[in-house]
C-alpha cells in the first residue's frame, strides 16, 4: 500500500476526501454510470492505463479501491520505489493477490542507480512472473549502470501463452523445460547467453516465431550463431562492442525471412544464408577490418556480399559502401542481379568516385534513394566532381533525401543521372533555407528544369525542407545503437 499512498499524495487526494465525494454524490442523487459497470469491464478499461495511473483510480471511491489489483497488466519503474526490495515486495504482493492464472502483461524498467541497490533480488522475482500461466507479454529493461552495465541473472521458464518477449541487459543462466509454443516476437538486447547451444535452443523452441532482434552483449560466449526457424519473417542482428574482435560465424536458415538487418563492426569468420524468402529486403551496416591474412579475409567479405545477390530491396550504410569501393580495386564486386530498390548513405566528398561502382553492381536497379552528408575532414578536390560515364538502362527514379548543400554536388549528381540514365522518369531534390539563393550559381535550378525536359523526365520535383533544431544536420545519417 506504500505505492498507493505515494500516488494519493502526488495527486493531492486523500482517501477520506474521496469517500466524502462519494457520499456527496449519493446524497445529491447523482448517478455514477461508470462505477455501475461490471468488474471485468472496468478492469479492461484500466488495462489501457499504466499501473501508476490505474492506482490513482483507487482514490475515486470505495468501489474503485481494489479494482487496479485485478488489472491483468503490471507496468513498473524501480525509480518509483525507495529501494529494490520495496519494488520486489510490491511485485510479489501483486502476484499473490491475482494468483497464477490472471496476469497477461508485465513490464519492468530498472534504472535505480544508487549504492544500496540489490539487483540480485530481481532474478527470482522475474522467475515468479514468468511462471504465471497465462502471461502473454514480458518485458524487462535494465538501465542500471555502475561503471558499466550490471547484468541481472535470470532463468527462463516454459511459457505456454507467451507471445512477446523483450529483454535488455539480462544474463540468461539457463532454461527450465523451455517451450515457447506461442511466441511471435523476441527482442534480446545486450542479453548474455552462456553458449552456442543456448542461443540455438532459444530460437528452436519457438515454432511460430516471426520477429527476432538480437544484440549480442559484450561478454556472451556465442561464437557460432545458428538461426534456424521455419516461421521467421524478420531478423535483426547487432554486435557493436565484442569482447573478441572477430571470429564468430552466422548461419541463417529461414525460408520465410523477408527482412534482414545486419549491424556489426568486426569481421565475420563466415556468414551463410541457406534459405530465405524470394523477396528479401536487407539493411546492411557492416564495418570490416582487414588484419593479417588479406586474401582469406577478402574471400570472407566476398562470400558475405554474395549472400545478398538475389535481394530485391537493400539499405546500405556509408561504412559498408566505403569498403566495397576499396574492395573493387583488387576484386570484382558481386553483382546484385535481383536488386530493384536501393537506399544508400554516401559521403558527398567521395560520391562522384564511388557512385559508378555502386551502380555497376546493380544492373537491374529501378529506384535509388541517396542520403548524402558532407565529411568536414575529407578534402574535396575539383577533379572529384567529374563523374565517369555509367549507363543504367533500368533506373526509373532517383530521390535525394538530404537537402542540397552549399557546395551543390547534389546538382552535379542530378545532371549525371539525367544524362546517363536512359529510362529515368522521376528525379526528386530537396532544398532548405541554407541551400537557396546566392550560394548557388544563378539559374542552376532553371538549367535542371531544362535538362528534365530535354531528357523527357515525366516528374521533376524540388521539395522544400523545414530545418529542425539539431546538433547535427538533419541529413546526417546516424544509426541508433538501440532497437
């Protein structure tokens, strides 16, 4: 009840004043239609609120005093409690009140960053939550830091009704009779797994899994990750700060996989896709570091890229493109024959040299989107604005998602596409307040309009962009480290 008293005090309403209001309503003959609704319906209404908001309703009247305890949803933040023991005791009391067959959704945020925190209490507590028979959604976010991430050790039990599992900064010690027959969504962010077999078992015991996101933590022991799932449709894999710089392998066997996102900043020992859906979309942001055996590592990179030769839609980061450019000087770049849509992030200083190489590797490309940014460290020379001729007979539309900069290389690129793309129908540019007026040569846009008519473009658009306050230009492409 401590939590209840806290919320009553915060809302400025005491239990006695709430009862007085109820008595006045009865004496005046006012009808409380909401309170006359049956308990199951009222609990369903309260389930759309956070637990904190639901507790507030307990001060409305004696009719509402205990209704929040029957809501099959518990959402808590440890920061709202004086210490971790009070938080854990509150969860235990809530579970004891409801029994094992009532709770449907559980969400806990742990961000108590004080010296007297006792995170070891949460492991057994979370185990008791997972043991609830009809639990459908389970989410734990551990934001606790004391000179680094502090992991909560946790044993995952069989959950017959679980549909969504989202964990952040937990260490899975093991599994107990693990079976997740209804699980469709699994997010494991910085979740420690003891070995390769544990990772494979966690996926294989989820026969209807559709969305899987894994950010392997720095200290896990997974070396060979096997993702074998007949039902998986979307897979995101991240690893940013591994303990070992390289050497792990990935195998994907998912015949229904339609979306793959790959973020990694060290070299795979191998990456193999044995089966995916025909219309696979890929988002790749991989940074390579070639070390000792140059030929062997080039072969690894080539095999990685070759996995994506049949994809239909791809998003590719600047770091990956930069390596492909250096790669092509000694090795042929794999052809992406199935690719029809490409979204690429590219450095303006290097785009004139890099762009033809990218286009040549996509012989059937129809739609291209470019997110362009200017690197202040990289020097821009006059020669770099001269583009080599590269005909793309399939390209139909080009869109530049970032606004034109002062150096206006984007306008050079626009002319380049209109001259060399024989089937181009649509070209889209963006301008903001800093990229208009006297900073460009007079009549540049008018020349582009004439070019569009000369090369028979059916659609040439110049879209205004409203600048938004930000420490970085809005067109700078920065990937989030969080899901």
